[in-house]
C-alpha cells in the first residue's frame, strides 16, 4: 500500500468536522462543543476519515511493515 497525502474536505487538522470543532485547542472549546464531541463519538470526525485511517493501518499490518503485537 502506498503512502499518500489526503486533504479531507470540511475537516480540521485533527480530522474532526470543521463546522462544529474548528478551534485550535480543545481548551478553547465551549462546553457545548465538548458535550457534542462526547455525544457524537466517532461521528464527530469527518465522514470517512476514520475508515480511511483504519484501512491504511490494516494495510500496513498485512504488508509486514507494522504489527499490533
């Protein structure tokens, strides 16, 4: 699997949905954003971002370049 750079539309630098979590530091988030993040869980991330990361990680394990053990 090739390494690549992906620019995720409408995502923050941490791959969270930009419209809800576009602050540099979590400490800058209002209480409502912190509660929203807890309630949204994995859905706080930009659509498809976590799946792409997991696919990349699985590929690294299968080609012998990384291991979870």
